[in-house]
């Protein structure tokens, strides 16, 4: 098992004069399921297209399985890509869609048939082999697209927003399916997403990107619990982030005096860490929403907006109510300037 | 009540205006007399039969068929790749090229014909047939590009990239994935081009020479000499041919989607 199965070295990507990725270094392990995560425009899709060979890097090199493929055309790289739109061939049946790449390899007909049947079976579509893509549901189309890539036995399988076009129930199903296929085939998979929940649920490791630069790389646990930057913290649900000053913490509207024991940088709280109903600070409820097991509040305080959640069984506050709250130091995530973040403990 | 009758009147007038001339021509061709007249002098089908025996009609029909079929095919051979390039690649002056390609539709045929005669046929010594062929190709080209372009724009470009990643070359992706999915558009462009070329008068007028005439030009000159109902009969047959082609195309292709 190679630790540098896919290796991007000093990769620089641009569309014409617009630089998307200035210089990227990334090593992907053999057999892992890795997510490229970030908001739109962060360069995640561009990076994926470069790995596939659909766009040429300005500078830098791409290695796959120890071979420099930087100049290898896309059709010779042996990489699969499941498009967000699925990109199925509408004029061909499900069977012929899956057989497409195999036939190009000049494989004999019996071999093609057995491989396609196996491929359709793997994704549970054997009974729909004769259907055209237009006669299939979104979930089925996606599985067909997946199967079409998998029968080629690619070295790396790339997936562009694999769950975004599916409804909640299918999403869960597909997630399980992808993990199962990855375990069974051992194929290295790279998927692109803007949804942190999707990345957390599916990936062995997550590459968080911002403006073409890797902001943080680590396991789901590491990114969720130990975000390395303000951007990462914000992306993984620390919705209350404030700068630390000598006297207290500073938001976009004002500051909150208090002792926070942190010297510099930022302090961050998840909505669930904010205490509502008691505490030294005062604010006005400007928004409340019921979300099943919990209630979500937006509280307008001296330093700006505070997002908080409380168990639904707690006392309910209405819009306009004055409410006491606390930002407890225990449970806050501290992001000092230029150093690693730490969990504050009292 | 009034508005209902008003709208019926308008629809009736419109239909009369559109279909009326067609009916008049059909009936005029069915005349039993020797001169083109409406209403016809008695009824017979002799002129409908006679047109098939006129030698110059046979020759010019063959030429018009040749121009319509091969001119349109050539326009497609040039136009399909051009449309593909415009839709898929960010080519320099893409918009300009689209406008230039559309020019033969916008510029009056008389001017196109005169220009081709003055700057191609006379100085370069092209034969009349070659000049006609080039002119018809050029006239059909805008339709080929436009119609194919609209069906290409409805096709996701992801599909070609998917084909490439499955091992196709760029050209292979075009023939295996793009072409089968735009064949309706290509066929529609062919029919539209065929009809346009076949009915073309002003350009052909300038480029016809001794013994080489397209059918519409031949009909014009025939009428100058002989004023019998055979021209009406032939017109009716040609109009009927166009209607059949478009009807069949609509029935099997949903022709109107592309035009």
C-alpha cells in the first residue's frame, strides 16, 4: 500500500489568466476514500479535473502509482470519473453504457457481457439492463454511472459531488453503497463536495480547501474537533467566532467584557456550547426555530449575533424576549495566532 | 359574439392568403385549355403528365436535385464541425464567425448572386455548374450551422469528457457519443437545406448559363416563351413535394423542434 499513490507536486492550475490553484502539494494513499472539501470556487473541482487529465496544469507534476502522468492524455490515464450530472449516454441502454469503455478495449463479446453483467449486479441494476438512462430514476442513473466507471477497473475513481443530486433517503443509501464498493474493490476514491456533513460521513481523510490552498488535511475527527484555522472552525460548525482582546472578546458590532484567559487569536463556540437562560451576559432573541430535538436561537448581543441551540425540552423563549446567556470557557475552541488550536478547559 | 366572428374572419383570411395561391395553382394546372388561366378552361390532367416529358424540365430537375442533395451534404460536412467548434471551444471571434456564417441569410440573394458572378465566376473562370454548387453550399451553410448548433447546445458537454475518460479519443467521442445524439438535428438541417436550395431563385438566376439551369430558373424562362398550364402543374407538384417532405420530417423527427 503506497502512501503516495496519487501525488500532486507543486501543482498550479489556471483557466486562462485566472489562477485557481497557486501551488498545491497533496499525497493520496492507496485504497483510501478522500474528500476534497470547500466552498464553491475553492479549486476542488479544478484539482479533480487535473487529476483526471481533463485540464493541463500550468506547472507542477501529477504522479499516479509512481508514474508521472502529467503529460498523459485523459483517455490513457486509467482514471474513472463519476460526473455530478452522471453524463450517461442517452442513446445507449444501461447495458451499452457500461459496455462502452470495455468495447473500446477490443475485448471479445463474451468477456464484455460477463463483465457488464457483473458490473450491473454490483450496483443492483441487473434487472434494468435494457432501459435507456431517461427511463431510470436519479438514484439509478447515478449507480449506472458508477458502474460504468467501475467496470474499467480504474486506478483511481473520482466522484464529483456524488450525493448532491439525491434526496435525503437516497443519499444515505448511496453513502453506504459507496463505502461498501470502496471496501470491496479497494479502489482509491477521491470525491469533491461542498457539504461538510457529506465529507465527515464518507471520507477517511478530508482535504479542506480555500482559494486554491489546502487549509487543513486530516481525519474527520481532527477537522471536526480540532479545526486549525478560523475558516476551518467556521466550516465545521463553530458558528460563534470572536477575536480575543485584552478586555474580553470582540465581535463585528462591539465587544463583550469578561475574562477569557486566552491571550490572542480567536475563541470559537458551537451553538450547542452556548448556555441560554443564565449567565453574565444579556441579549435579545431575534430568531427561533424548532428543529426536532433542539431549538435554534439567534440572539442579538452587544458584540453581534450569537447562534445557540438548546434541548427542545428547555424553557422556550420568543422573539423579542430578553435573555441571559453565557459563553463558557470550558468547551470553547481557542485559535491562537500562528499556533495550533487548543480546547479550553477551566 | 362579435369577437368570435371577428377572430374567425381573421383566421379565414389568413388561411386564404396562405393556401389560396396553392389551390389556384393546382386548379390552373388542371386546365383542359392551352393557356394558363384561372378559372381553368375545363378539367384534365394532361399538363400534369406533360411536365414529365419536357426535356429541359428533366435536365433542370436533375441539376436542382444534384445541387440540393450534394450542396446540402457539403454544407453539413463543413457546418457540423463548425457548429461543434463554436459550441464546445472558446474559439477566438466565435460570435463574429456565427454572424459571418449567417450572412447569406441576411444579405439579399440578388446581391449574393451578383457578387458571386462578378468576383468568382468571371475572374476565376469557374464553370456554371461549379459556381452553382458553391453558391448553393454557401446558402445552405447558415442553416446547417444554426440548426446543428441548437441541438449541440442541448447536449451536455460532460458526456464527451465521460467518453474520453472511458478511453475514446476526442474524435471518437464525437462520432460515438455526440453524433448519435444530434442526428435528429442533422437530419432536420438536411431537410431545411434541401428545401432552401431546391427553391432558390435569385442567386441561381445570376449563375445560370446556356443549357445549365436550375428547375425554378428553367420554369421562369419556359414561361417567357410558352404560356401553357404546364408551369402551374409543375409548381403544384413541387409544392406538394415540399409539403410531403416537411410532413414526413415532422411526423418522424418532430422537425419543428429544431427549426
